[in-house]
């Protein structure tokens, strides 16, 4: 059926049901539910007949894989996952008493060593992959990861992929805060903005011009996750599974009182997606919350894998506090395990593996072990945001606050939209002083490691991975000496400040690329003109960002001591200074966004009860975003508004706002589209931008 750009009514041959169609999207005439034809709404896999799987069609006319819906019914769900109709006739699956000799227990993919099953049964594996039984033993070592894909084009012509996939380089810019300084004047904190931006992914080569990833999902299935939380988590992980590529690999670890790897590190081919979906839909909730054990298990999956994709990450989701690891000893008298006390947080971090907590490395191991970033997601109002933020900060990941259970899928979409678009790795920025007397004084780089060496003559910032079209901006503060008259008479009155360059590894070719920027110079006239005193707005907006982030951190420290009035006063002062700045006066979008953030934080500090319920998590997710200049979910509508404005072509939101990249925006939009009601879907298809995607 052709995509006509409008809703049309069609009757599906052989079924007798009436749908409104738009491309591959269908809206059921009977129940107004949105469905993808031939797609199982539970695992998002293909429902095509003749593929070796039984299909169950319910009385409401919606179809599912029999194994998927039988597993759902077995856990007490007797409503249609699409239209929520209550069924009178439900599928029943008898227990399997005889395991497949090629599988572990109830059909878990075979282990140690892993060999991909032959695909000679019309594309299906010889054993029907089922979730791992809780009683089946785990392998001693997690070296059973599925082998990586060998790209034939790369093996036959090493230059073909590089020329195809990377026509652009990371771009570097450097801007002084003023175009000129008087020859007789000296500066102690003259700012130079250094910015980098990654190239875009090619439209026709998204699977070729990015680095494939190894991802471990560490999921809380404790008793508090029962009900809608677990159902929405399953749906969100199935969305993640469906959007991973065939070269990406996924493993799943669940934890409650203990932790268990329920799915090995497998490629997300069609068979891999199907097996992963079955593993996810087998999850049930019970027990306590042992976050440390979950992380240890997830780290083992990546540390013990026999092969490695270029990018490796862990995503951790929890809705509660770690009830098993309090104050680095077995103290379970209180549920507030990792409190806001810095000493308790430090002791809690000491329990984590060194590969996600570098402070725990032994002497001499610093350079041998790669750091695995952990992107943490605090779910609801009862999670330990302090611990989750500390874990992500220490490992180089981000912390997201999921305030509403309905937005967990969007939060995952934001994160994987970035992880699935890594185009540059191991990026390092280097700045060097050029003229005598010009020294590098400071580099406020957030959580990125920076170093000033050679007595202020050189500075280095380790940025690491860059997502497609992701930008980072840093201020370099310099000492600029006055220009002597003799020196000024001998040459043109200019001072060369810095040389700027960056090096990184291309994610596809693995080659190290060097990029240099033009030298940063300023004029040194005897008398300044009015134009010479106009501040560069890009430098000013970056100074505002740092000013606001520092103020939020200060307010958060005061709030933790109970001084909410002092915290709100700090935020009010930062806001007034922000609004009086040159870039804010010019209507800069980032400044408007920062002002909204300050206002939101003040509202969440109205009382200590409100701060502890949502304010702390909101603040910490914002600090995580500012520290890494990377988007996080913050539990409010700010990101939502930004996404919709961009979708509508609103130029006022252009620039660095919220740190979202186009790949993140695209993935979140895809997630939101799946969650829309039929009326909202209709308006979006007609390109109306006046709706709120959460209003139904």
C-alpha cells in the first residue's frame, strides 16, 4: 500500500477487518488501536506465517506470536496489549519437560563456547529459543558471546567503507571573547571558546558509518516493579531491541535480591531480536533491590566477552534504593542505603568493579583497563538518585530521572539514539600557547578530564566518544600580557594566542585523524573602538551555561543541608545575572532554556518534602547533562517542547539546546509516535504541530 500522506480506509484481504492505513501503520476500525501489520505488539517481531512459529489471533482481532502471548497470560495478563480488551478465551502453553539438547534448560541459547545456530530452516534456528529458566545454571564464564559480523566490503576493499562513510571530519572552531585588547592593557582571565562538532551520519549508510555497540541492560525486577512499571519496562526494552542493528549485540541482566544474566551477548539479527524479546517478556518481579550485584554481573558480561565491538555501555534502571549494600557493610536497618552524605556515597562506590569505578583500580592498572560507561535511569520517586548519579558520574555515563512511568521508553530512546551514532572515539583536544607571556590559567571542562602542563603553555581535554552531529564547547581562560611599545613599533599590533587541534579515532576505519584550527589572534590597538568592545555572543552564552551549572550545584549542596531558602536565593541571583547578559538580551535560545531550568528547580525546592520526592533527582539529572554536555531525561516537559519545536521547524530552538543530537531527536520521535493515540497520530501524519504527545 503506497504512502499517500493521508489516512485512507482499506479492507485487509482474507481477514475481513477494516483499517485506516498510512504506509505500514494501521489503525483498527473496531478498537481505534494503532498496529503495525504483521508485527507482534509484544516482541515487535514479524508475524509472517510459515516462519516456524504459531500465531495466536484473539477475539478482538489482534494477532501475536503464541509463545509471546502465552508467556504474558501466564503472568496474569488477560487484556489485549494493543486495545486492552478483556479476553474470554486465553492461550495456554503446557510446560516443556524435555529440554532441547542444544539449549540450556528451557531453550536458552547454548553457552561456552557460543556458536551461532545454523539458519537452514527457512531462516529459523533449529531450537525454539525461550527465556532462560530461573533454575538453569549460569555458565562459569561469560565468554559465550556471539561472534561479530565480518563486513565483506571491508575485507575486500579496505578503502571503500572509509570513502563511503566519512566524507566529513570533526570540525574545530576557536573564538576569542573580544576582537581586540588595548596594547597597554593586560588580562588575567581572557576567554577563548574552543568548540568541536562531529559529522552527520550518511542517510544511506547508517549501519556502515557508525561504530557497532555491545550493550548490557541491567534491569531492576524487585517487588516494587510489579504491575505497570514492569509492563512498561518490558515494552521499552522491546523498543530498544527492535532498534539495534544486526551488528550490535545485547545482553540482559535482571536483579532483585540477587542478579542473573537472562540473555547472553547476542547480535540483534532477526533471530536475536526474537530470542531477546522472549527473555524480556519472561521477567517477573519479586524480592529486594541489589544494584551492586546487578552491576557486577553486567560488568562481567563485558569483561569476559571473547570478542569486542568498538563501543560498550551498560544501561541500569532501578526504581528503589539498594537494600543490600548499605554504607559498604551489611547494614540493612535503613532503606536509605546510599544517602546524600558524601562519605556514604564514596563507600558505596567502593563496592563497584574497577572497570566502572576507576577509583577502585589497583596501582599500576590505570592504563590497562577501559572504563565502561553506565547510563543510569532512576524510575519514579523512590529511587536513590544520589547513588544512581554517582555511578553514572564515576563511569562516564549520564543519569536520567524518569518521573512518569509512561516515559521510560522515551528515556531509553534518547540514550540509544546517541549510543547508536558514535562516529568518533578517543577524541582529545589540545591547545598550545603561541606568544610569550600568554599562559593557560584554567579549563572548566565539567567532568571531562583536563590538564594544564608546561607551565601553562599547553592544555589537554579528553573528550572520548562523540555522537553524530554532537557538539562540545569549552572555555579556555588565558593570561594576556600588555604589549610593549618597542614590540608594537616593530610589527603589526597583534597578539597570537593559541594553536588548537584535535585528534580522534574514526569509528569505521579505526584510523587516527588529526584536525587543526586556525590560530587564534587578537588586535592590539592603542585606543579601542566601540566595535572592539563587543563581546562574542558564543563566548557569552557558554559563560552563562557554566554560571548556571555552578549555581545549580551550589543550590543543591545547600538544599542537602536543609537550607532551601538559601538555595532558592542562589538560583534567583543566577537567573537575574543570566537575563542581564548580552546573549540573553539578544534572545539566545540556550539562555531561554537555562532560565526555564532555573525556574523549574526553584519550584521543585518549594518544600523539603517536594525536594526529596522529585527535586533532588531533577537537579542531579540536570547536573549530569551539563557536566558531560549530553542530553538526559529530566522528568519535565522541557525536552518534549524542544523536540516538538524542532519538528515544526521553529528556528528559535536552533543551536545547542538541551544537548540533543538529531539522532536522539529522531529516536525519541519514533518512540513517541508508537505511544500516540489515533487522534494524535492523525494530526502528526497531517503535519500538525499543535498537539501535546502526552495528552492522551
